[in-house]
C-alpha cells in the first residue's frame, strides 16, 4: 500500500488494515502447499497472515526435519514446488 493510499484511507475514514486485492492474490501458493526456499530446501506452508508485522505480513513454513521459519510476505523468496 503506497503512502498516497494510506493517506486516502486515513482521510477517507478507513482503518488502512484491510489488505488490497493485489496483496491477497499476490502469492503463488497457499497454506498446505509445498515450497522451496532460496537454497532449494523443500517445506510446507503452515500459515499466511497478511496483517501482522505492521502490514508486511508473515509466512510460516515447516521443513521436513521439523524446523519452522517465518518469512515476510512482501519479500519471502519462496517458490511453489511443481505438482
């Protein structure tokens, strides 16, 4: 959301917390899908929350060995695994 959008929401009476259609549809995967990280390690998406971290969002993934990590929605570097 640009500064102009935020100002328009502020003065238009909106809270600015609702994600835009572009933010909602911007990810090539969803919860439950397998993805690979920057290094090619496979994991499963366990959570996508676009409202946290001051609007940057969070993607949680779980690797096959049990490790869990979180990435920002706006800069995640995750790629969906071909089905």
